[in-house]
C-alpha cells in the first residue's frame, strides 16, 4: 500500500513546536513555562527543551520572577529577547517615510522619520532612502556587522501592490504606476516584503491593537489617500489580484472634484486630507501637518475648522454605511486623519452611519480609534517581515546576534 503523506519526522515536529511557541510569545508577550505547557499540551521537559532551543537561537530569554519562592518553585518566565533577531519596517507616505527596527514581540527598538528628497518621490529615490535608513538604524542599534543585520524588511506603500514581486501597480498620491519597486531593493540581500498600507495596518491592529479578538474588522485609513484593509472570517480579504479595499476610489459623485486616479468624485475627494483643506480654504498642495493644524483649530473651537471636520464626518458616515452593509464588520478602526475626524465629530459620524447603514449591521458595529496610533501600517510591515522567521525559527534566513 502506498502512503501518500509521509509521517512527520521528529525534526519536523520540533520545527513546528518551535514556531508555535515563538508565535505565541511574539503575539502575547512573556509567558511562564507553566502557561506554555498548558497551551501546547506538551510535557514540562519538552517545553524546557524547546525553550532552550529558542534561547540558543537568540529569540527569547528566560527570567525567574521575584518573590516566587514562598509559593514553591517559581515557573520561569519566557519573554522576547530584546537583543535578538529584528526586522526593519518602513512606512512610505507622500512627503516622508517612517522606518523602525522592530524586535520579537513587536517592540520598536529604534525609529526615525525621513522627509523625501522630492514630494512626491520617485521609486528610485525611496529605494535609496531605504538603503540609507536601514544602514543608520543598524548603526544606532550597534548591529552594523553583516552577521547581525535584519532578518527581513517589510515596506508599507499607499497603493496597490503585487505581493509576489513587490511591484506597485498604482499609487495615485505618489504618482507611481506599474513601478517595479520591489526589484529596486534586491541588493538588500535579505527578504523584502512590500504591502499596501491599509492591509498592513489592519494586520497589526488585529494582531495587537484595537482589532484583537475580532474575526471581522476593517481598518479605514485616510491621509491624502483613503483605503481599507479588511479581515473577514479571521483572514485578510485580498481579492483576486490582491487589490480589495481600494474604496477611496469608489465614485461617490461623478460630477465631483477630480481625483488623482483620473476619475471624478471619488470618496477620497470627500474625506481625504485635501477635501478637508479645501473646506477651510487652505487647499492646494497638501503639506505635512496641514490637516493636523485644522484638527487643532477644531479642537480649540474655531468655527470654520469645526464645521469643515463635521462636513467630512458626514461623508465618512456615508462611506461607513457602504462598508457596514457590504461586510458586516464587528469593528471598524479609523486611522490617519479619519481618527481625528471620529475623535472630534463622533456624533456626526454615527448619525450619518445610522442614516446610511441597514439597522442590524449598523447597530452592532463599533467605531474605534487605532490603539497603535500612527504606527499601525509600520507595525503591520514588521509583522509581514517577521512572518517567514516565525514560520520557521530554524530557517537560514535568521541572522543571529553574536
Ligand atoms: Zn480616485
């Protein structure tokens, strides 16, 4: 009789169990050996051996909690090793990029914001900036040696991305079309993963933020552009070509203002930063911080700014009605400038949503602020960079600290 699936070899089982333990510590933070034993249903000695492997690989470190002696032998606490393998995450925005070195457990070890050479920048300019920033982050961490570089690099881009090769299909606010962006980073010599900003933001918020524990969650990000990252039934909803969620370019009013994408009256021309700036008479080329100035004015009670935010809030509620009716999410997280719109004019957003969504899904949805703040997409980029490492902690991609 032919056996189609060979039995798992001890080495495969070990790899699998190492990956399971590492994923739990990465997601949940420090856990005691007793907790790991209970979670995995393995013997204490097996857990001890696996933890010893992960410690030798540099991923985790153990400590003994204080004051445990009285209650008998204390269970060792296994937590992420701050000096262990790390990844570099990059969030590319229209005027600047943010880059961070992120360790196991999602801890940001070092971070910097770098303005682009030109606004918007070319793919080649961004690639050059990433090379320089990776080098400076490594120097800051004291890990410039080739043997202790990042395990992988994750990059968030405000546009549609081909996940197979990192090519950016269309990033209207960067002015990129069919840009072979991922290929420009081949010389980096570690795996590079490029993703869409909203897709990565929802991943991070689902893993360790406002979307934790929700199987159906949408992250609607609004900066200059607007897009949605969607988790449905606990999994990312990507669509046939990986471009699901581009709702910023749903036409709301075909006679509306022109959009970067070439159409008129797209949603982002009603709720993106430029729409807000037009409403307060500060339109033109959106510069860094301009929308934040309007929000500050609105918070201090300035009439014109407040009324502009409320106009955007009304359109935002209408857009949320479409999302809620289509996807029936448990929670919608509003990021970027839309977080400020919700914070300042939640009443307007909710009343508008009530008018535009069906009763049942509209009543149950919760509107939340991102608990990772401005860093959702950045930390999502770190998560996709970590994915390969977490899948196989013994893989040769991991460059160990000495
Ligand atoms: Zn458009």
